[in-house]
C-alpha cells in the first residue's frame, strides 16, 4: 500500500492491479487533505493508514480504480466504508454529487493518465 501525495503514473496503478485483484485497485480518498491511499486488500486497510497519518474519517471515501478503462468506468464509487447514515450517505456509493465531483478532481490530479 502507498499514500499518493503527488502524481502517480497510470502504469503503476496497472501494476498494483495485477498484483492484487487483476483488474482493479482499491483506493481511499481524503477529500480534505487531497491525498489517497491505494493498493490495499480492503478499503479499511487504506482507511487505517490515512487515519494514522491524521485524516478524519468523515473525509474518507472508498473507490475502486480500473486502470484498463479510459472512460467513466475507470472510477467506481463502491465501498462499505462509504456507508455512513450520520453524513446522509446510506449506501456503498457516494450519494452527494458534490462529494463525487471533488473525488473525481482529486483522482484526476493524482493519477497521470
């Protein structure tokens, strides 16, 4: 696992995908600090590393990245980590369109595609 603070090449994500799930990389994005953890077996593993580094749980969102896709399918908003009724998010996705927009922007900044 690694914390991405600066741009990471798409090729590195492809390698992480091949080493883990074959076609996807789990990631957790901190929308406040604008960093993400990638490469864990579970979103909870990445969440844990970010929390240890000072992130706040309410700012963390789990996603899956599919490096083989170049369209909108490349990011999937799906993680048990995202279920948090106290923040109005009742499902595994990210219900708030503004939060999704921020996540997309951060991933766009951090991944060199």
